[in-house]
């Protein structure tokens, strides 16, 4: 069986999950990998047959998306040509992690496309949603990478075909300790802003991983480093807590490791608003923005709050086998 595994490459979470899902797919057939998107700092330990810019957003420095760069960097002509030219008909099974080129190629050419992503879970009415409705965000979520059937991952198994997170093996098997520092990953904020706020929280060492800086530096109790997969794993597994955006993979890893967790969702990013709503229900503190007026809340969290630990079982092999058996000849 020829399998295509198409992965969204904006950010690192999708690729991190693929590191565990890919080998399980390979047990069922010959797998070709496609990664599309920008701003991914980690690579699959497999040959990637197809690489594309896809449709990507770029992180800004004020808590949201860099809209002008996002618009300038996405070519509709290139995107449509890639959809038209992609040999989707060569594959018996298409597994898609929120990747638009192959999703639309499959839709246009009448091929069955199996979505396996966190975004798929957010389509369920049973998953927590933000109080304010986001019609545009919901539309993007439904149409960005259309699929024939959806299987999703979320912090809890809220609905049928929704599974708990895939915690990558590198984290699951790591030695966990507590060296007292806090790991920070807020790619939508400028390093200067992060340092300005966190330097006011004394008696805490902050290890910040930056998308905006290729050289590390230290200012007082704040250490800033460029993103490196191994260094990030070493930091988060030895931390006391994690301050990050309201994505999915990093919060999932923090919860699995039993670390304190605080999240700041990106503004105007529907997926992260949904994740924040789910984490609030779990008792995880959520900040609207990284601003001076929230310094006391960060202090309270760092100095006094307890950690939340969730035992996410390792079910990746079972999940993948079940999906392949069900969908291969559907």
C-alpha cells in the first residue's frame, strides 16, 4: 500500500507529532512524506519527498500574526499550481495533518482524504469553545484543509474519533527532573517584550526559546536561546513550569510531564482561543496578553500555584492501526 502522510509545517507541533505517527504508518505500507509551510525549526528524521511553502502564517512580535508578511509570502498562483500538479492519484491512503495542498488536491480529484490532526478535534461541537464567536476562524478551520473523514487529538477525548495527545517519544522517555527554571515559548512576541515582563518576576530563572533570534543572550534572570529541538526537550523536562502560547503540543507535553503551566493564546487565532477555553476548564491559568498589568498574575502562578499532571497513555500504535484498518479500503 502506498501511503501519503501530509504534514502542516507552520510551527513545530505537527512535525513533532509526525515523528511518532510516521513510523507507525510505515508498518502498514510505503510512506511518502510531504511537509508544507514555513517557520518550522525541526526536521523529520525521514526523507521528505515533497517540501512546499504551502499556505503559511508568520508569527508577529505583538502577540499575533505578522499579517503583511503572511500576505506577501503566500502566492495563490503557486498554491493552485501545486494543487493541480500534485500526483494525489498515486496513493492508496492519504493521511493529512491540516495540510492544504494535498487536502485540496484530493477534494478536486475525488480522492478520499483522512484528516488526523488537532484541528480535526476542534470541529466537534462537544469540544470547549471561546465565549465570543469567531465566524471567520471557524470558516478557516473547516475549509483550510478539507477532508473526507476527521480523526482528532485534544487534551481530553471529548467526542468519538477524538484521542488524547501524542506525546513524542523523546519527551515520554526523557528523564524528568526539577532544576527550578521555567521554560518559555511565546513565538508571537518579541524577545524584548518577553524579557521586559519576565525580568520583573524575580527569584525565577526563565529559559526563553525564540523564533526571532539566532544568537543566545542573557539579561538578568532571563536567558534567551534560538529554538533547538534537543535543547528545548532538555529545558522542559527539567523545568518547574512552562509559560507558552495556547498551542497544543507544548501544553500537552507540560501536562504530561507534570509541570506548572500558564498559556497566552495568540490574538485573532481561533485554534488557540479554543485551546485556551479547554485549558481554563482544566484549571490552567490563561492570560489574554503579555502585558505589565499581568505581572502579578505571573508572580502568583510562579511562586504559589501547583502543577497539573495528566497521565496521557501511549496509544499511537493502536490509533494508527485502527485508522489504517478502517480507512485503507473505505
